[in-house]
């Protein structure tokens, strides 16, 4: 994922797509899965901040999900 988003805003380019919609919930839960990509994943963290910063993403979260602390916060 990091390589795909190093040179673009979203996974398939600069336009938000269904791929981003599919990846976002998994990435939001990485911390709860005990997964930490580490400090070398700056491109991934930037991607996560862009996706998580979309109002539509936050509106789609349940109350329980909103209380989770995302890895890229």
C-alpha cells in the first residue's frame, strides 16, 4: 500500500475510489489488530490521514469505531 500512495493522493491516483473505501476500515483498525507498520511507513500514514480526514469517512463510522484511536492520528 505504501508504494501505491507514495506518488499519489489515493490508492489508484489522485481521485478517491472504491479501493480506498475498501481499505479505509481495515487501516482504521490496524492498532486494534496489533499491527504497526513502523516508522518507515510515512507514505502509508499520510494516505491514512487523507482518507480518515474525509468527512464521509468519519460519518460512516459507528460510535464504537469513532472511539477507536487510529494508527495515523
